[in-house]
C-alpha cells in the first residue's frame, strides 16, 4: 500500500524539533492557515452538498456521520452539537465511529480496517433513501468509512465524502465529494493538524449552512437551541424580547408554554394561538421568516 500524502516528510521540517519555540509555533500556525485556504477552495463542493441534503432532511431523513480515529471523532463532534445548538432531534442523528463509543477516548486498534463491522453498524440503524451518509477520512481510503458510504449509496441514501485525497476510494464511493487536499503535514502523518483542521472547518460550514437553510436560524440567532442551563435560559429570553418585544417575564412565560423553544415563543408573542403554532411551522417548513410574513 502506498503512503498517504499526509505521511510525506517535508525537507523544511527535518529540523523542526530544534527550532526556537517562537519559530516552532509560527511554523505550526502557518500549516493551519494553509489548511483554511484549502477549505476556501472547496466551498463550491460544500454548497452543492448542502443543496442536495436539504430536501432529504425535509422529507424526514437522518444525518449519518461515519469515520475512524481523528476524522471519526471530528465527525462525531459535529453531529453531537446539532441537538443542543439547533434542536435537531437525537433520533435524526446516527453517529458511527470505528471501534464504537470507547474509541472516542482511546484508540481502537484495527477497528478502522473492519468493513464487515462498518456495514453491520449502519444496518443496525436501518438506513433508507431519505438518509444522508457523511464519511470523513483524511486519506479517503479508510476501509470502515468507505464501507459505510458504499452501503449508504447501495440503499439509496445520499452520500457525501470528505477527504484530503482527490484520488481516494471515499470520493469515488460518495455521490458528493468534498476534497480538501492539505497535503503533507508539518509533523509527518499527524492528521490531527492540517487535515484535522480542514475537516473540522469544513463540517462546521456544512452543518451550519445546512441548519440555516432548514430554518433553525432567524436573524442570526439560534432559535431552535435547547435550553439546558441558566445561561441558555437567559439567552432564550433575550432572543424572544429582541424578536417579539415585551419584558423578560413575558418572554419567560412564553418559553414555558412552548417547552423552551425560542422560535415558538416568538410566534406566541406575535399573537399566534398555541394550538396553531405547529400547523403554521409545518406549512412553512420551520422557516420563521415565512411564518411571520403570513401573519
């Protein structure tokens, strides 16, 4: 098997451990900045993927993240944060990491090579044509990740591959490929560096744009966030006051009536009857702009 491009040792870094600390940090930062440039070049691919995913999720599909090692944990993090940030129901997310939950905190030796396990892991969740499967792998050839994406495509799910290698199996298997070729790492083979940064930023852009298009954002605010602590309760009350007027007490009462959802509290404060909120949002596909425009 040929070495991944991330394994290449750059001659300029042969003496990196001998550099003064300020020069070492500067070199590491330069590699991170270069990773962001590669993400910028991939924006058209990210845009195409978001546009394709929206109707699948509007039809009731789920987001499936799959990966191994560093890439898998980056995908896992992106998926996990969609519920508290945008109110995505947990049952609408499937998070697959080679080696299972234990691999989030320690390496699972050999797990990334198990294509058989990958297929079983996805089949356990009964994938359908409405689902979206996102595979993340720096090399683009991780067997576990590629097998999940391959099976996803076989059952008719929309598939997306995020890879740093333009000639990888992952990008061939996926219907939509997002290539972020960060190349050789400043520390040969350490994909937690440039490749990891590029993957994290790519998924940040993808999921945030997707959630915005699905109506979870209104006037730059996360109007479907889950209230899980006092800080977020205060934030929700402030958003209701900013978007619908009234006092903190009125905002608090409105939030209480709609189980803490900011979007619904705003509609309530705009005069929509409690029983009419869900039908209105359903007609407007969750878009608060459309819902308020019709009042």
